C-alpha cells in the first residue's frame, strides 16, 4: 500500500483558471433563479401566462435540476469534472437561448426545464472541483467563496433582472447568459485539467438508477411545489393538501424510492452508493443539510410580504431589505471557511452558527410588530444571515472529508441533492403555516373590525382585504386603505346618511390595522416554526462525528490532473 503523500500538485494557473471557470458557471445558475423571478411579471404579461401555469416557470426548473444532481455527480466521478462542467454549461446555455426565443407559455416552461438540467451540473461540478484542487484543510475557505456566490446572486439578481427587463425586455434576461457562459465554457475547456478521480473505472452510467430516481423525485417535488392550504383551493393553483392528486403523487414517489433503493443495492456502479450511509459523518451530515435546507429560504420568501403589507414598502424596496441578510450570509460563508482552514475543525463552528440562527429566528418570531420599521427589520435580519452563512461550506467540507477521493462527486451531489430537497419541503411546509395562519387571522380580525357595517359594505370590505393575497397565494399587492376610502366617499356621499359614511371610513382603518396584524402574526408563525427546525439541525449536528481536516491526501495521487494541456 502506498504511504500517504502530499496533495497532488497543480500549477497556480491551473487552480486560478479552474476556479474562475467553476465560479462563473455557478454564478450563471445562481443568478438565473433570481433574475427570472424579477422578470416574471413582465413575462406573464407579454405571453399571457395564466395564473395556473405561472408557478411552472420555477417548478419546471427546480424539478429538472434536483432530479439531475445525482446523475451529474456520478458522471463527474466517471468522466472527470471538466467534461461535466463543460456539458452542464452547454446544456444551460442551450436552454437559455431557447427560453429567450420562446413565444409561448408551454415552450418557455419546457426550456426552463432544459436550463434546470444544465444547472445541476454547475452546482455539483463546481463544489467538487474544490475538493480536487485543494486538500481537506484548505477547502473551507474556497467552499466559502462558492457559498458567497449564492448570497451575492440574491442581491445582484433582482437588481439586474429589473434593469434588463426595463431597458432591453425580458428575452434578454436569458440572452445575457450567453456571453458570460461562453467565457466560463472557454476557461473550463481550454485551461482546466480533467480532474478525474484515480481508481474509477469508466463504467456505464446506472440508467436504471437514474430512471427510478426520477420516478421518486419528480412526483415528490411536484407534490411539494403544487400543494397548498385548503383556504387557497379556489385560486386554481395546484391542489389542497390531502387531495387525491397529491396523495397519488406521494404514493408514486414512495414506489419510486423503494424501486431506487432496490436497484442501487444491486448495481455494479450505483448512481448513489447506499453503503456511504453507513458512515456516520456522511449520513448525519446529509441529514443536517436537509434540515437546514428547510429553513434556508424561509426568511427570504416571506419577509417581503411583511415589508409590503405591513411596513408599506414597494415590492422593489422590500427586496432591498434582504440585502443585510445576504451580506450576513456572505460574511458567514467567508469567515467560517477561513476559520476552518486555520483550525482544521468544523463542528464547533457548525453548532455555533446554528445557535446564532435560532437566536435570529427567535428575534424575528417574537419582536416583529405592525409598527416595525424597515431599519429595525434590516438590523434583525443580519443575525439570520450570519447563522445561515456557514451552512453551505462547512457541511460540504465535512461530507467530502468523510469519503474517499474517488467518491467526491457522488458525495458532493448528495449534499446538493438533500439541500435542494430540504429547501423545497421547507418552503411548502412554511407556506402552509403562513397561509393557514393568515387565513385564520383575517377571518377573525378583519371580520371583527367590520362588525356593524351594512351587509353589502361589509362583504365588499372583506373581499378587498382578502384580495391582497393575490392569485395563487400571498403576493406583493398591498391593501390600500386610502384608495378604498376615496372610492367609498364617491359612492356613498349623497346616497347614505353621514354617520354611515363615517362608520364605513372608520371600518376601513380598522380593517387595515387588522390586516397588518394578521400579516405580522402569520410571518411570526413562520419564524417560530423555523426556530424548531434550527434546533433540530443543532441536535443532528451534535451527533455528527468530527474527522480532523488534513493538509495532505490519505492516498497518493488520488486525483489525476490529466491533460494539464487540455489539447492533448
């Protein structure tokens, strides 16, 4: 047996250009999600997308991306990171071009799925590259850079999406990917070594595993994405929890999971080696990633609703409130990565960040009021960002450190896969908590505020406040009491007694305050649930064994820098 050797040497140029190519590829995928979300209303208006299909612009991308993550991860171990990153960027750019030239709803949804297929390779390949280029002790600082990309994209994306849509049109939201992607593709193909793990035979891809994985993941993600509280059933978006279509999707997913496990236990070169779950660090690390993923988007998705409907900001300015959270995520990523590289340990940092995250959620869940200001909320969200920041690099480093170099791609894709599953499940569950709480609060508070009004006026006011939800669930459309009061004055003065007019106007003010209180209570309920999830992640991480990070590889020449000159 060969004795442990120093980490395989790569030239500085190889490292720099490889990291640049991987970072640009990851930036493409991360930015695309936020840019397209900002351009969504313009796309909907131009193509006439019905409300029932609008969520599919995101759902098709998410489902395709999550399904393909393990497939790309295995391919990167079989063929090398360069081949997978190059293929992923190519597929993503093809999808971007086709989205840009789309002229119908169906084609745009289909081509968004093509984008998702490519983005999965960018997420998986980019994070695996770090493990190939750097020894375990050094990975944290570089994984932090990739985590920071996610945070920065959530700030730059909405601003860039709004600017591009207003100045050039929504088609250029997709076309802008082409020049950036071309640069990333050139760096990957021309300057990046192959980076194929030593000892991995060029076997065939586990197609049976890929098919059964799709059978498990696609119905599950569709059910989680399209399920909603029964109170939203009349909106025509998806199905209510407990309905037969959703139960059927969950049953189909259960069959797919059973089939996937059966296939993988018999496969010669499995898509996901289930024996890895016998390793405590790998299994508990992925469990913690899944749980943390469940609250990763909670603060981002629901806070703008509070800022619009309670604080009174515009949709654009409400998005800017998330900037401190994002900066906190970036700072947490970078600082934790540097500390891991210096200390060679990660568990204490994980536990500390999760406690900080729970405190941040507690501050939001117990101190928000209808009188909260933008500055107050902004300061509080910094804590949440600092707590979330270390979750991407630290768990990735721990999981990669627990497996052999030949399984880095599979391990990295597993972490990405479980994180995305957790995010989808978390948004679905927290959305159900938000919608149920908001519906109950509005029924009681707004109804009480309008007691005593004539029946027609009361029904109209209740309809106006419930309309602030928007189609398909809560939206960024705020209830405007002054506009309602002006209309009531026009309609009632001269036709009703003065006391009826005054009573109606006062009821509008009461309904507005009741609506703000309802939104505040609903958002606080989300953050209070998030506290429990963060504490669960803490308990899982507490059981996570810590394997010290070394400055050398446990095996000699574990990763081959094949074709240092890619033209060879």
